[in-house]
């Protein structure tokens, strides 16, 4: 049976989640609450822009204790340098950054200039999987891994030591496309499910994760096509805090108009699960990268292997997001 | 006691409201359903852009039978000509247009070129209040008046013949600012209530309406600051139907970037009341145009004089709106 | 020797070209001047947006007598229907439209909805090459062919009857990339020459045209990357004339932000050659679609085969363009 | 007679002005050329956005030696703090900043957050006029004063010590409206001259300057309505240098869409006078702030009191501007 533990829902922080606009709740993440959730974020920051927006939300969420951030997919060293600068400018140079094994570049590293024009870059970074295992061993059963990039590091960790990997408290991932594909915003012709980027770019690792027997929460395209439109950008990019300034600069290097905040929903869900209600599902990742519900035959139904969020309220998400990330 | 009749809620059309993307429900308004709600729209179309978007939604709602459209505030004759063209291009030249008494111009008639470059303009238009009374007498107790402009016509009608005015089934108005003012979108610093445009531009008429003892449904700023952002505009303005083409052209004459769809919520509420849930309230319009809840003294509480919607889900509204108005 | 005739420069219209903002000069194209230049426009209208903007300028240029418009590349029949509607809405349904031989679709017909949602579409269209030859025979030595699409029709005409083709007065084409490639606007890193779309999509026809011994004027990327920016769009799209309304609707179907007005420079050059000064050059189109200057060996230099415009003043172009196309 | 000295034209730098894209010429301002022009910039930076873009160009122009920057109009102390940060981030904290006498706020200090969220702000700033006089006495006849704000400091200096003020080499100002008013971009209906902001906000000081008998170069609205459109912004704001990052952040605090780069033309003119050709004119500033040419009676013509630029080529300006300011 799929081991959903009720304790993984952050009851204590619901109060703050609901009152997110209050000064207490939107305060910067230090000092960390004694009940703060220990998290590690695994990200391909630097290509699409939503990873930076996810890290920003985590930095503004006192309910989370960020043990470290690991980089995955492509030029992981430059992604780590980007994080060195981003974290330093946001006032959190203490957060460790570890780099995954690089892979051949298959994407457009849009934010390279920010990463390279960088007096905060560390000369080297520890290995991502080694860092992950070290943290798990120190905090067995306590760490939530937030996976918002292709799953190279996750797959490598499962390959290397599945038992230790299972000592994660849970994994929350942005990924998959269950009933809606890219561009399906609830108006216009429905878009059928498609292979989603984070899964498509490392299908075997995704398959391993869904079979890993770790509590898994999935935020697919169905619930994460959250558009940071012109009104929200004008608000956020004029705040003039160190954090919003960093986001503003990264946004312009990204070079497109409307960011889709796929990844930040993982953080929002952790802090306030009502922002993305999940349901137990058995998901099968096929060889083409589709992530289809697979209930199994009627007399031997598949047990759920994930809690999946199929819908969300963008307005509630953005009230939560913007009040936190824009806070002074 | 405030006479809310349950029958004013359009139970029969809820089915379509929920299934708004289905071909049956998004069909153009002809043929009109036998249970269609008889409505008259009173509008200051031509200044801000939301009136045109409200009329467009009404034209795409088979649950409504539009008996006519009346114009109010400022250059009512040019507003009527604008409607002549808009209705003709949308395939509904049969809908009567009546003009209110003109008043001194206090606003920017942004869409004047559309109105004047117009082979469909009628040489003259009947009087708005006369038209309203004629329709009420033909359909006593059956007409919903949708008021989406300053309340000159409404005030004149109440002055002239309050008994006939009370034979309206109800009034649904966009107006007021109860707990949130302009620019309060739920993020950033809260904006206190402000005098709202439709009330501010004819305060005495607004006071008469709130005292008129007609069932009154109010959609204030609190629930109607609905932003038609770049993603939604790109979708809507590329549909290429006669209706979306007309909206596209009016949008460009308006000349700003982001429309706020205040007015269309009145239509959406009529078709699907769950899009803007109301609660009974006693509203007092003061001499400066504020529209404050006034519960009265504790031992003689004021009976409610309106059903007021204080919050809405913009995403649900836009799924409803865009699926209807973009339909072929 | 390359037969540049001075008479091909429109001396009589220079007065208007310089004073383009005056009412006389910006008047609509009727009545046509007795000295008006006879032109045929060959276009792939419907994919990129600049063809429509070129036709619009031609319609507003009384110095030109448009004998007809022919369509080329891909779905030529739908392109012709698009023109049927565009010309009708602009008040010029009298201009003949002829369709080239269709070719396999290799582009994105962005403006298909405008073409198909169309009560002005003619059931069929004459053949483009036949139409061209008929017009040349009626007006030998008098017609300027304006080629603003891939050169299928041009190549077919040369193949079929090169002698008649040479009875064109001249060809003015948008095409080629001599010293600057796509995206080279004079700031940022220089972009080397690239295969340009109109040449790339039918290289053999382009080679035939450069060898056809017809006076040839070439407006390459170097002089035609003219950006219709937000300020100019706001001006143009709020004019509310039938012509600007049609451009507004097509712009939205195109679906991108900033049009590059490559093609309209051909029309501007015809009316006012100072807007794109040319110099005699020998251009060689190679098998990859590059269009390189090829001066030949020093003791046997290649005679020029084209007059090429290598630079332009965008501000002067847009003053000319916008004053004409926005005129009532 | 108006004392235009030919030597005020920067012959030595013309070479670089023409070749502005070459690495040598676009190099950062250190080391300063031995022939560099000594300048002081007087600015109301913080309201409109063009002042920051002017300072940025000066910082990237090795032909200029910036002796200091003085602030004028309204909250001069906060303007000075803004400059402290801007100069520090751009790598030039050595440039002195002096504050004019504050005046009652009449404008919107849009970039206040940037100025206040500032670890580089100096606790106080010397007096602007005292600083100006000290520099003039050290460098008599050598300093060009670049006036790009309302003329409070200029007027105060003339009042205090006109003889020393006359020891300026010259004044280059952005100001005035000779034949074209705001919004006249050469297309659309002409806009008649209007009172221009920098003159309107201190008319007596403007009158004093035009009578001060100092060589005066004027860049009015006629030549400075230079639109930084979406294409140019996308290029500039993605460069990721410290200077372009600072401009990006200020742009967003400004909060509008399209900057008009009025002020930078003063700097561009100094480096390359061909970018804004001037002609001798007698300008009269009237009591309403109009700045009209006043040739005087035919038999006693007014001698010119200024060199005025009435037209410019925006494309040439932006090639110059963007290649310099975007340089690494």
C-alpha cells in the first residue's frame, strides 16, 4: 500500500499559510522555526525561468529549512554558480549548493550571463548525490526532496543506494501531464496529455522514482500552468528588494514575455497543501515519456504510487506567492 | 424584509453554466431558450472597454433574451451608434438600442472612431427610460435590468414612475466598493474602499436605487477586478470571429494595455450565480460616493437592501467567459 | 551591361514622396494619377505579417496602379481568398487576384482564420503566371513586378516564356542578405549574411531571376529589418479605418509581438527611391541560398545584375509609411 | 554676437563617434583620454527614467571626464542617494555627487525604492552650486555643464555669481519645444509646441540661462523624443552587465512601458555632434514656459542666444547609444 503518512501534511504551518499576508508569516526565513520542514531542492535553474521563482518562494517560507540545493541536467556547474550568486544576493549565502554530474547540453541556458558575471561563484561544488546521501544519513526520515528538474540526480541516487534514498521523508516533484498538456489553461480547445519536460529528459530515472516506494507527491502540468502575467510582473518587479531584483534580472535574461510558474507550486504545496489538493493514483511512465494513470485490471487494481494534484486555483496560488516573495 | 425570491436564481441554466465549453451551451444566442431570462442592459459603452466585453458575453449566452440595450452618461447618442455597429457586426442587428438623456461629458470617449466610422448607425434612437417602461409594462415582473454604467437612466426612471420600476424582476449592477478599492487584487498592500465610478458619477441616482425596493444584486470592485491579461488577449483576439474581431478593434481604440472586466461579471452572475456568490447586506451610499455596509444599531438592525458579492474566483470566471465569447 | 534606365526612377512622384504628410499626397489611391506606375504584386501573404502591410501601403499610394496581385508558395488559393477579403474591406474589390501553382506547405499559415471566415472570397482564381503574361502583353515595358514572396511564380514565368518576362519594366524584390543577417539591427554583435527566406524557399527560381536580364532592384535584409514597435502599433491600430482595422485583425492572428516590415520597403522604394538608395552590384545566389556579391576576377569583373539597397533610415521609412497607411 | 567657438566641437572624438561599435571606442570610461571633455551633469534623476539612461551613456563615453553630478528639483538628497548607488554599482563610486537645494515635491519620485534600499548611500552631500563653482574655478573655461533637469541649480548659480558661471565652457541642455510638442513623432497629426518640463518647472531660471551669455546648446522635444522600444529594451536588459542591470531595475520601478530618451541626446551630442545638428537661433522663454524662436524685428534682428537642434535620426542615435551602453 502506498505509505501516505498524515504527518507529512504540515498542520502546524497551516495557520501561516492561510494568513500569508501577515507580517509574521511573510517574514524572511530566518530564524527558522523549530518545526521547519527540512528540504533539499534539486533544480535545473538557468534554462526556463520558473526554477528561480521556486527557489525565491522557498527562501521566503519560514516553514522550510533549506538544507541545500542540488543542480541537475546539462551544465550543472554553471547552474551551481548561478545559485551561488542568487543565494548571496538574496542574503542566504549559507545555503550549500551541490552539482550533479553534467550531461550533454540539450537546452538553452538562457541565464548564463547572470551566472558568469558573478563575484559570488564558488570555485567548485560538491557532488549532488553525495550531498544528498550525507544529508539523508544525518536526518533519516526527515527530508523532503523537491525535484523541479529532469530526474538525473534522483535516478543516480536510486541506482547507487535505494535503501538510503527510501529514508527520504518524501519527494515532491513538478512533472508529468495527466489529463492536460502544455497550453491547456481551461479555455480554448483542450490539449491532450504530452510528455512533460522533466520526465521526458530522463525517462528511466522517472520510472525509477515512481517505483522507488518513497512517498511521492506530483504536481503535473494539469495544476501548474500558472501564468505570471503583466499585472503581476509589474507588481513584483517594482518591489526593489534584493530578491525581487534578482528575479527581475533573471527574467530579462530568459528573454520571453510570460513566465509559467510550474515549479513554484511544489513549494506552495509544501507550505499549504490546500493550494494543490492531491489524490492517490497509480501513474505509469511509458517509454515515450507519457505519464498516464494506470489503474490496473479490475480484479488486480494497481495500488497508488503517487499523490497527484490535478487542479489548482491560480488566483489563490498567486495571492500566496506574491505576498510572500514581494515582502520586504 | 428584502424580497429575495429563490426563483430569481436560474436553476434551469446551471447545467449549461457548468458545461460551458460544450457546443450546445456555447452556441450563439439564437434560438432563444423558452426559459431564457429577459434582460435589458444599461451601459456607458465607449469609454472604458469592459462594457463591450459584457455585451459580448450576453450575446453569447442563450440563457438570456436581450430585449434591448440602453445607453447612459455623456454622449448617449454616440454610444448608441457604437452599439448599432457592434450588434450588426456580431449578427444581432435586431436588438433595439435606446439612448438616455445626454449629460455633460466627463469622461474620455475612447472608442469614438469605431462609433463614427459606421455604416450601421441608425439616424436616431428612442428614449431609454421610455423604452425601459414600455418593456416593463409588456413583461411585468419578468425583466432583469443589468446596470453597468453611471445610474442616470435608473435614477430618472425611479423619479418618473417608481411603481413601474418596481415591476422589474430585479436589478444586477456593477458598482460599489465594499472592502476593497481600485487596484486591490489580493496581493500588495490592501487598498481601502473608494467611491466607485458608476456610483460616483450619479450619487443621487445610486441612493435612489438602493432605496427602490427592487431586488438588487451588486457586483462591486471587491469581486470584479478581473484582468484580461496578455495570455487571454492573445487567445481571444486571434479567434477571428465577427464578435472577437469587434472586441479586438475596440480594444485598440481604448488604447491601454490590460482591460479590467468589471462589467462582464454581472452577466456571468446571471448565467451562473456560483461565479459570484452574494450575501444579504445593507449598503449605504453616502454623499461622497462611498458604498459602505451599514448594519444599523444593534437593537434595530438595518434590513438588507442588496445581495452583494464580495469575492470571486478569476480563473473560474475566465474559463467561463473565454469559452463562451471565443466560440465560433 | 546592366540596363538601368533613369526613367525607371519616378521623378514625377518625388514631390509627393518628400511631402508625404500633406493631404494631397496621402490621399487614397483613387483617382489614379495619369502617370501612375503599373505594378503587379506577387506575395505569400498569410504566413508572416509583412506582406499585408506592403499591400496596405500600395493601396494608399496613388503613384501606383495595381493591375493585380498574384499569390505564391504553399496554399496559394487560401492566400488569394485572404486577399479577396482584404481588398474588399479596404474598398478595392476591383483589383484582380490570381493564384500561383500550389506547393507543399512548408510554412505556418497564421492568418488562415481571416482567410476562411470570409464572405468576400471568390470561388476560384485565375492562374498567376497566365495573368502576369496577359498583363505584360497588354502593357509591354510598362509593368513593375513587386516580388515579396518565394519566387515560384517568377521562376515559372521565366521558364515558360523568358522573352515576355523580359518585357517587364523591372522587378523590385524583397530578398537576400548581403552583409547583414537576420537580427542585425546595427546594435549588438553583427550577424553575418544568411540564406534569406524568399530566396531559400526557391533557390533555382532566384538564380533564374538574377540571370533574367530584367532590371532588378533588390531590398535585402540589410535594409528591411524595420520594426513596427509598440508606439507605432498603438498609433496605427487605433486609427479605426477599414484598412487599419484589417491590419489590426491580421496582426492578432499572426500572433507574435513585433512585426518586421521587410516587404513594405519595396513599395516605399518605388514611390520614393531615396528611402532605400541602391547601388549596382553583381549578386550570385549559391546552392545554399546565400546571396553574395560576386565582383568577378579583377581583369574580368562581373557586370552588375541588380541594384541593391544596403542601408536605410527606419525613421524616415516609418514617417512615410505611417502617414500614408493611417490616413483616413 | 553669440560666441560659438569652433573648438567646442569635439573634433578629436569624431573618429570614435563614427566607429562607435569598435571595441576601442565602446570601452569603459577608464582610462580617461587626455583630451577628455570635463563635464558636470545636473539632473533630476529618479522621476522620469531618461536621466539614468543619460548618466549611463556618460559613464560609457571615454571622451567625457565626469567631474561630478549635481541633483536638482524636489527631493535632491534622495536623488543624490540614488546616484550614490547607481555609480557604485556601475563601478564609478569615485564620481562626486552634490545636492541642490530641495524644493517642494511636484513630481512622482518613481525610483525611490532603489534610492532607499541602498548600502552605498552617503550620509550627506555637498551643496550643488558650491560644488559647481569650485569646479569652475579649478577649470575655468573648460567645463561643459550638462543640464537635464529643471534649472533650479543653474538659476541659483547665475543669481549668485554670474561672472563665474560665464567661465563655463558651455551649457548643453535638454529642454524646450520649438516646432514640435510632446507626442509628435513625425507621424500622426502634428503637435504644436508646448511648455517643456525642464523649462516649465523653473521658468525664471530658464530665462536667466538664455540670457547668461554662455555658449548654450539646446536639445528640445523636436529632436529628443527617442523611444526605447520593446526590441531595444529586450536587447539592453538582457546584457547582464552591472550597468545594464541597474538600468533594468530602475526601469521597472519607473513602472511604465516605453521610455523616451530625451536626456541622453545631450551626451550623444557632446560625443558626436552630427547626431543632433544645431543651428543658431534666438529663443525667448515666455512667462508660460513656451520656448519660441524670436528672430526680432527685421531691421534689428535678435542675435542668436543658443544653438538649437531641431531634428535627429533616431536610428543613428540608438546604434550609438546601444552599442556603448550594452558594451561589457
